């Protein structure tokens, strides 16, 4: 399957992607994770991206498209998380698929209310080593501040600091939300309602994936 998972910051894209990757054995490609990895390694791209990401701004389309093209060129199934995230990126991606005579299987849209998103992002912790996602309220690690998988310490993402949350959400509503209609018109958008727990959200997702994989 060739899938996109989209939705506002904090909707649960990363959390759901981990379940999908494990159950359906589909490679998970998060442009946010790729960029954060470059930042950690202090590469030229990482140094450039850090100035934008930490404050909640987008990285330019041509930079992102190069990363995606390089990563998916050898894959026959993938789950894209965080790309495309604007109408212009969706159009570029559609051209990329057409050129290679490929079709998208579906776009999963995780809907969530703004107040819930702010609460989740303020309480999110991520592993400093493997990037596993936790939450101080809704997904606590077994041992305080320690990753269940690799036992490294948990940290707050720079862009989850309160001063950047509203801005990231504003950018989402201005630039990413208009992209949803692009996929709705093509009958590719599958929406998961807001207000669900992590397990309820995944149950809905499984129903959708079982339906569209046929
Ligand atoms: P990215 O890493 O993609 O960040 P984002 O889109 O802001 O999304 P998040 O990762 O913050 O949220 P999520 O939906 O994955 O939620 P999560 O599962 O962690 O991008 C970061 C930055 O990189 C961008 O701002 C931009 O600068 C740059 N970038 C990336 N792609 C780009 C592109 N294509 N073009 C340009 N720039 C790009 O969950 C959140 C929290 O909630 C966790 O604590 C989790 O435990 C909890 N939680 C999840 N689901 C539930 C639930 N159902 N109930 C209760 N708690 C839940
Ligand atoms: Mg994420």
C-alpha cells in the first residue's frame, strides 16, 4: 500500500504510524523525523532545517521533495507522515506518482480539536535516542522519564515549547488543511473522527486499512 497519514500537529500521526508499521510491515517515512535526525547529526541540511523547525516554520518544498523522492524511489509500499503538507506539495507529489505510473492507495486524515492538540503536545515526551512517543497523561512510560524500548532518557521536542504551539497550529490551518480537499475530490481521503483514545483511533484505522488494501 502507498499511504499518506495527515492531520494537525498532535493528531497522532507518529503514534498511529508506529502501529501500522509494526502490524502491516509498511516502511514509515516521517519527514519530521528525517529532518530531526539530520539536526542531531549536525549535517548541512540539519543546520539549515533547525533554524526553521525549532520555531514551527516549514522547510522549503524543494528540500523536502528531494528527501522524499530519494527515500521512496526504491520502495513499493510506504506510509508517508508529514508529507505532503500543503497544496503545492500535494501537486508536486501527484506529478511524481504520475511520472512513474504509480497510484496512491489512500490518505488517512486524523481529525482533532485544537484544545486537545495543545494539551497533547504540551504533555508529549519523545525518546532522545529512538524517537518513540510518550505522553505525561495519555501514554506514560513504564519507568519515569525513561524509554520503554531502549531505556534512554525522554525529552521535550523544541517545537513543542508553548511559545511555538499556536504558530504551528496556525500554519497547519492556513497551509495544510486546504490540501485535504485535493484528496477528498479524488476520493482518496479517509477521515478518523476526533476525541478517540489511542486504541480507539487505531481500531478505526484498522477498519479503513482492511477496506482499502483489497
Ligand atoms: P512533524 O514531525 O511532522 O510534526 P507535526 O506535523 O507538527 O506533527 P507532530 O509530530 O507534532 O504530531 P503527530 O501527529 O505525529 O502526533 P504524535 O503521534 O506525536 O514535523 C515537524 C516539523 O518538520 C514541521 O513543523 C516542519 O518544520 C518540518 N517539516 C516536516 N515535514 C515537512 C514538509 N513536508 N514540508 C515542510 N516542512 C516540513 O502524538 C502527539 C501526542 O499525543 C503524544 O504525546 C501522544 O502520545 C499523544 N497521543 C496521540 N494520539 C492520542 C490519542 N488518540 N489520545 C490521547 N493521546 C494521544
Ligand atoms: Mg509526528
